[in-house]
């Protein structure tokens, strides 16, 4: 019962945020009595703490299952997709809510991003730079922070309303532009050879791959946004 409550609470917080909810409101939305909720959690902070812990554990386990023996461009693309999958569910509602109202929870999210999620992305970028797949002047510390900030922004419903595209399509364009800027010539060649690689795990056709690694401006990557 406790595990099921944590899973349901996590989805509730993603959907409605945290600060406006009470223990009574959480219990009602989860379909249990307030007494049952208090049996497992001392207060609503404890519910949020357990929900975040569950989410971090789930995402860490998922990251550990990514194929580390795959070609470098494929590993980088899959991990960028993983970063998006971690950030996106919380970004529209929960992140903004706790950023202004629940500092301890935001610090937990920020710590996970910094010490786990983005640390691995930085390692991948450093590997790519050292192996010649990425530009030699790449700052491997700035790119993860930049990508995180972009995903945080474009996942917001009010931002998406300004574009006639969905999140997946917009984020796909972001990754295309990002890779176009950081890949070396060798990295682009390797990317074009990775016929089965789809940067965001989508069902896109292989024919799009050459444009993913092309320098910004060589194709109208974002042209469909206008």
C-alpha cells in the first residue's frame, strides 16, 4: 500500500504541484482516508520526500540500463533523451511550484540534477571531445546546464502555447541544433553512419539523420516552427 501511495502521489504532484495541497487533499485525490495516509507519512513534506526519492531511484535505474557499449553518437543521443525524460514531467507544474515555496525540495532536485544526471552527461561530452567526436574547444560543463535550462523552458505549457508544435518536436529541433554546434567533422561522419540511431528515441526515418549533425544554418532545422 505504501509503495502504491508513493507512486500515485508522484503523479499527483507532477499534475497539480505541491504547495496548495493538504494531507486531506492528497488523501482524497489518492482515494484513501486521511488516517491511512498518516499511517505511512507524518506530513505532506514526507509524502513529497518519498515521491522524489522514488522518482530519482527509478530514473537512476533506467540510466543504468542504457547500452554503454553502443557507438558514441547513439549513446549521447540516448542520454540526451534520458535527461529530457527526467526533467520534463516535473517542469510544467511541480518545479516552478517548489522553486518558490519549498526550498528543501528544490535543493533535492537540483542536487540530483547536478550530481547524478548532468554529471553523467558531462562525462559523455568529455569522452566525445577527447575522442574527437566533439569540438576540441567544447566546454563540457556549460552544455549540460544550457540543455537543462532549455528543456525546463520549453516544457512549460505557457511556452508551448506560443508555438504550433508539440514538446517532442520542439525538443528534437533543440537537439539537432545542439549537436550541429558541438559535433566535430568526425562526429558528424560517425553520426551519419549510425543508420539505426534516432536521437530522441522516436520513430523518425533514418533519412533525417544527416540533418541532425549538420552545422547550424546548413538546413532549416527549425523551419517547421514558423
